[in-house]
C-alpha cells in the first residue's frame, strides 16, 4: 500500500464543515483507490451534518438523489459527494452498512486518524473482497453489490471471500427487477476488464448470467478474453446462443450497439458458406458487412475456434478468404481517401490534359493518387500538373 495523501481541495471541504461544527470523514471507493495508488474519479465525504446544513455550507453544491441523498460539491480534485451519516449519528454506523470492508474504511480529515473497524486495510493489502459483517445482509440490502464484487474481482485482480461468492446467487432475481442502468454499467466494466473471463465465470457459477441473459453458454469468458477491448464485439462473444436483441433491449443498451451485436452474431458463422461462394459473391458479402464488422466477424470466429481447440481446415481456409477480402476493402478505402485529398480536382485534371471526361481522366487521377500515396510531398497543384505532363509524355 502506498503513502497516503488527501487532495488539498478535499481537505478544504472537510475544514469548511469543521468550521460549522461538524466532523467529516473521507470514505468509500475514492479512499480505497487513493490507498492503492489510483486517481479516483470522485471523492466521498461522510459527515454528521444534516442535509440542510450541508447545502447551506456549500452554495455551489448540487443535490443528488439516488439510492442515497448527497450534495455534490465541485472541486479542483473532481466532484466531492458530501453525505450525512447513514443508519445513525455515528461514523461507525455508517461504515457498518457499507458493502465490502475495503470500502468501509474512514479517514478523519481534521483529526488525521483512521477508523477501520472491519479490517478493510488488511483486506486491501491481501486483495480480498469481503463483506461487512454479513454477506447475506449486505447483498439483500442492495443486489447490485453482487455485480460490484464481481466487477472488482475482474478489473482489479482481487479475490472474492468464500462467503461473498457463496451469497452471489441471492441476487439472481433481484437484479432482473431493479433499474437497468447500474446493472448495465457493471456488466460493461466486467466485459471490458483485462480478466473478463474471471468475471463471466463468476456470473455463470452464481446463476446471475442465466437470469440476465437466458441461454448464455457457460465458459464464454474464454472466447471474450481472446477478443479486442471492443464492447459490441465482447457482447457478441458473451451472448452467443441467446436472443441477444431481447437481452440487450432489456438492459437498455443503445440501438446502434444492439444492431451491431446482432449483425456480428448473424454472420459470424459465415465461414460455413464462404467456401461455396464465388470470389464475386465473397466480395459482395464483404462490402455488405463493411470493414469494421468484417474484422469483428473474423476475430469472433477465430476466438471460437481457438477456444474449442478443434482445428478445422475448412474454417481456417474460409477465414483466410475473408481476411483477403478485408485487405482488399482496406486498400480500396485508402485509395478513395487519398484520391479525395488530391489538391487538383477532376476539372483541373481535364483542363491540364486538354481532353473530355472519360476513362483517360480516371487513369490520370489513379496515377496521381498512387504517386502521392508514395510521396505525400508531391501533393501540390504545381507538382501534380508537372506529374501529369510527364505522364502524358510517357503515354504518348
């Protein structure tokens, strides 16, 4: 654990509360992140001041009403959420109702003292996600804590305490009934984490995955881990075998994300048909899918083949055909992009050649495009006109 330092802007907010006669404590995930050397996205202060006095103390504060009412105070160190103690008039009562011990540590800003009644700092040193007092009570209070624990395991490489892991299943039904936004947010963090398979395996074992995404294949984390950190691509890797559109609509994902996941899942087994297609049909298929999604289809299918550990010569050959089509599409896109950047327009080329619009003009533009691709310094009107004159002389 690194040397601890409270940002001065947060200290000033605590001092302002102290001048009004109130204690304040730095708490929550922001304190946990400071202790592990991570710059927090926001800070949290817990105080014995009632909400009305917090608002009076900070004229620039904004009232935030989520599961817990707080006042967001802007600062140079980012937003600082100032909240009255929960569950009583003492900081110890507040800490007793937090989710995990690593989030139930408090630092007295004025007294410069630690309060750690549940051993959170020791658990942080060990990388252990342990519930405050009773895992059952904490998850029953707020089922999103089950996903939060899984997310911390996947994103930080920490381990779930056996009691927490054995209690995750209690959140199965409740997670389908609470607001979708926090569920979606936690799932996204799990899917995009460096250890996504660890998080997805925990979702499988707890039964949460089958409730949120009926039909999801166990062990899908191995496929997801092999994919780039692309949300829709990883969602497709996770949701193979499900009614993906229904699942994603229920979780309130955006329509563009849903459409892309559905496309990836619809075509990702296209290698079954590629070997029977003519080259022209493959090219049409590639153009229909597009560069971005064709690359995703190839990556998804390769991840499936590698995870299965079964070598398929036909599938590998089909994927190679798709890779060649992808390379051709990229070359076409680069050529079109370069052509659009010529400092001579088509009309300029016609005037320089002294001819009418036709195939010769197209060949001339193609020649100039290739020359500036190789040497961008040639892309000036005078240099391009000279290149055209030389080209005409050589052609003649």
